[in-house]
């Protein structure tokens, strides 16, 4: 939880909510991200690129789950639509600079249409409906060979601009970094807008939100559209990073991994998206190192067991995820020596929106 004390209502309408001193740590992290390719090898730069791509996908899921309270198990479908749409448009002669936003907008429109079940379904029923949508999109991708290449997959064209190949590791890393920063800034301002506040109201209680004039159906549709838009961007970037896409890459397993990313990183927090993406990319590497030390070699069940165990531990000891733990630590040092245990403990009388 983060507590920001304001002295002016204008802070709620600024494009940059806080003054420069409040962004000091973000600028430090940005500087490190800019110089990272100078000191890291190709493999680590590639892993950082995947973190940025998953962070963009996580932004979309955070809007849907963390801020609107809609549980979806079909996010992999939006990744697939964004990936295939971008690749198909590029093969038709459209440049990546136009194909990417076109694919994102198309995914957003599809998300708004596929989000119609959310108007009447909640909780587990909505999760099952979106999971079914994911299966449908996966089957369409396997059979619509003209667009997707079917089960044989599709190769991804290179990204070129002004004679330079942007698909190579370092240029593509900087492209993903720029898009990730822009997505975080754009999403943060959306969530501070009336639309974002309406989403929080629907998350807490759609009946109460409707009683104060919030168009619940419209808000849920917008949430699905925005979520699909950001996820479509991530899908297009993922396709170019992998250089080859097939339906097997966009399964229910990927949707569950995105859900774990949000829960472990910190639900209801854009910073938690970045933490969760780093966890999602780094964890398989750590598990692979552990497998090398085991006498039996590779253990297929080790990865799901590790993810499940960590999720249980996070839910038991730090429900707000990695971001919640970081905020506790920074809050302790920020308030020293006045900090006392339980100073900002949750109180049952608070509304949910006051606890995010």
C-alpha cells in the first residue's frame, strides 16, 4: 500500500502525478535499463526483453483483474490475436510502425466483443467463459491457415527502419523498453481518470457503483477493450521476439502464468506488474539451475510445483505480493524513527478502494 499526501487537487489531473523528486528512484531504474545492454550479454538482454513484453501484457491484465475485478483465463487469446494480426498485416506489406497499432486496436475491438459475457457473469463463471474463449481462439489459429499458417506456424518478418534491422537483440530491447514505459504512463493516467475510478467502483461493488450512476456494462466493456489493447501490443512484440509463432504457444498454460504473474507481483499495482514479469522470466532460469544439480537431471514436475508453492506462500504471508513487501520496506525507512508495527495495518471498517 502506498500513501501519497497531496496539497492540491491539481495533482489528480496532471499528466505526471507527482513532482520530479518523487520520480527519483524511477529515473535511477530507467538509467540502469538504458545502460544494461552495455554490460550484459546477449542472453540476459534477451531475458530483459521478455520481462518488458510480459510487463506490457501484465498491464492489460492488471486493468482487468486488479482494477475492475474481472477474472479472465483467456488472456493468451488476446496475445495470439495481437501476434497473428501484426504478422499478417506485415506480410501484406504494412510496415511494423503501422501494423503494431493496427493489431493492438483490432485486439481491443475483439476484446470488447468477447467481453460481452462479463456483462452477466462474475467470478468463477466469468473465468470459465473466458477460458472457453481462449480454447476457441486457439482452435481458430490452428485451422485458419491463410492467416495463421495453422499448426505449421508462421515465420515473423524482420523489423526494418531507415536501413537498420530493429529485430536484433539490442535495438529490439530498446523498442520494448520505450513501449513498456509508454504503456505504464498511459495506463497510470487512465486509472486516475473518471474511467479508472469507475473501474475501482465496479470492482468493489457493481451494485453500489450502479446506484451512484456508473454504467457498469460500459465500464466492464471498456476494461476488456483496454486489457486486450495492451495485451495485443505484447503479443505483437512477443511474435517478433520469438521470430516464429504457432497455436501451441498461446494455450491455457500461458494464461495461468499471467495470472500468477499478477498475484505474485502484486494485484492492483502497476509496479507489481514489473515485479511479477521479472519473477515470471527469472523463475524458470532458477529452476533450470536447480535441475542441473539434481541427481536425476530434468524434473518436468518441478516447475509447476515451484510456482504453486510460491503462490501459496505469497497468499499466506504477503497477499499484496512482491510490491506489497517492497512498500512495507520503503515505508519503514521513510518513516523512521516514527514507524511502529501495524501503523498502516488494514482495518476491517475500510472500503476496498481505500486499501488498494
